[in-house]
C-alpha cells in the first residue's frame, strides 16, 4: 500500500544529466532523434513502459560526477 502511494507521486522517468547531455550534443550536431525520444519518455513520466528501462536508472559510473549551477 505504501509502495503504491509512492508510485503515484514519484515518476519512473526523470531527466537524467547524462541523457540530457547526450540529447543536447546530438541536437547540436543536427540529430534531433535523442531529443525527441527523451521528450516522449518525459511526456508520461509516471507510466512504466517496456523498452524505456535505460531512462529509469542512474547514470553509469563512467559518466563521472556532474555539477549544475543555479540558472543553467
């Protein structure tokens, strides 16, 4: 019962830094597919969907640490 309540308020998919960086880099190179895919995933963040497992896990250790700054 508690897990069900948490599932209603915690999204399955959130915009992870490594995925945002990938989409931005691809878009800068003229490829909007990763951005479109990310947009599709984040349009329904509470609905678990097959094939989107990579969007539900933290960044791989190889991504390293990441800092963001207010206003960026």
